[in-house]
């Protein structure tokens, strides 16, 4: 048997592998799960950056208030 035939048999249980040999074996729902996972990671990263920026603004404001009280 050729290596190509062996690979087709290995993917025989996967949908679309036997109907369209040579096409990528990625199902639409798997592709969407990957895209949604990347989008979720991006949203978490943005939320983390924004949250830290807001927290640092609060700390900076408190420090300015304390510095103003010390000068008086």
C-alpha cells in the first residue's frame, strides 16, 4: 500500500475524508471553535489591559491627593 492510502485509512472515521480525498480535514465547527477561542483570548487580553490602566489611574489620583495634602 502507498503512504497516501494509509493516510486515507487513518482518517476514514473523520467526516469528509473519504468523500473528498486531498482536501484539508478540518470541519467547519472545528474551524469556528478555533476562531472563537482566539477571539476569546483577545478579549481577555484587552480586558486585562483596560483593567490595569483603570487601576493605575485610580492609584495615580490617590497619590496626587496625598501629595497635595502633604504640601498643605
